[in-house]
């Protein structure tokens, strides 16, 4: 079956796939550090903060921690990181500013154009760990042409819980195979495929600033260099 056959909905992971979390967070941290006269490797700071992300989400999924939206996760992990890096001179306002940086991350250069092409043919939705208000802020700030915002907040758990992926057919009135998960993260695609969705792996070599993409060790329907390539492969 051709990848686009009977396909109706594209569901996008957001952080890393659509927007550059590392660049946005590092830029904000660099500005805060400059104002506070701190010597901080802003890129390493962003990496260290992000590295706490999945362990926190796993603890929530397992029931070890109570449910909280991603802003709460970011704040808790930031407080932990501030202690580890001896950055206690950062104020509460500074912490607020860093958490809010995740609400106005820059899109990758191809995101808006590629998604606009895709939207001419498909319904575009987020399917993200970000909270509802968070994703609305992010989409408006980056001028992203989504038709719909779907968040893990709707099922009060986090990826890769199967309930997250079932949001797409349940709320957008399609069969699972009429939807495609678009992500740069293999675990996300594997979980989506497990719920009957089609899958598109998009290479994002600068997500961690390394020039290397995540290793693709599963079978997917499409491998794309960026959203423009994805649009071409899907006939948009």
C-alpha cells in the first residue's frame, strides 16, 4: 500500500520533531546567565535538563509520582538541576522564565512550510507530552499550522502509554491505519505502530546539537530528511 493511501490524519510529536527545544532553552539560559553574571554552558545545561525528562515521565506513568502537566515536570527537574549545578543564585523569576521558554521554542526551518504543504491534503494534529495550554502557546509563537491540539493531558498520562495514541482515532473519527505518527523519536513511533498507526521517522540531526540522528532500529512506513521531504513523499 502506498504511504498516502487512505491516509487522513498526521499526528506530530512536537519537542524535537517540530521545534528546536535545545536551541530555544539554551538561548534563554544564556540570556539569564548573562544577566546574573554566571558562567554556564547553555547547551550543556539544556541537555542536562532534557535528560531528566523521560525518567520523570516514567515515574508518573508508573504511579510513583502523581500526575502533573509538563510545566510541573519541567519545574521539578529544573530545581533538581539547579542544585546539582550549584546555581542557587537563580531567582524564582528566573526559574519561571526558563520553564516558560518551553512555550516559545523556535520551529525548525522547514517546519512551517512543510506542514503548510501537508495541511493541503491532511488533517494535522499535535500528539505531544506538552499540556494543552502549553501547546497552544507554542503553536501560536512558532506560527505552526495545526488543525487540532491533542495532548497527553487529555488522558493524564505520558507517552508511550497506549491511551495517548488512541486519542487520534477516538477524537478525530478515523481508523488507526488512517493516521500516521510523525516523530524523530523511535520509542514514540514504535508505540504508535503498536496501536495500528502508520509511522514516519523524520531525521533531526541537530536535536541534541550533535549532527547525528537517533538510530532507527524499527520498521517504519516513511523515512524523511525533513518536513519538506515528508510532504513530497506524501504527495503534498
